[in-house]
């Protein structure tokens, strides 16, 4: 059985789109509990407007979830040896 290669744009989109959705939900949950302006100020990032703090926070979350998705995709590409069928033993 021959498989066709997956186009690069489809591979990139399969990482970035789910991570974008998860980062959006994570930002809502996180910023409901914590003020992003205070979080960035306490982290040493200086003073930012509220919109800027939300934007920076979202992109940090998106980067973290994209890295997680990319690592998961890399693990899927690993060759896993087939298990022996218990019925055939």
C-alpha cells in the first residue's frame, strides 16, 4: 500500500489551528483568574496596556500549545514496532 506525502501547508495547519483554539480557551481561563498586566509586570516585562498584555499572553500560550502539538506530531511519526497478536501465540 503506497501512501502519498502530506503537503507541508497541511502539516503546519494541523499543528497551528488546534493550538490556536486551545490557546484561546486557555487565555480565557487564565485571564479570568489573573490580571495579565500584573502578571507581565511581575515577570519583569515592564508596563503594558491591557490590550498589549492580553496579546502577549495569548501569543505566549499559542507558542506553548504549538510546541506541544508539534512534539505530539513528531511522536506519531516515530516508527512503532507492531505488537504480536495474542491470539496467534
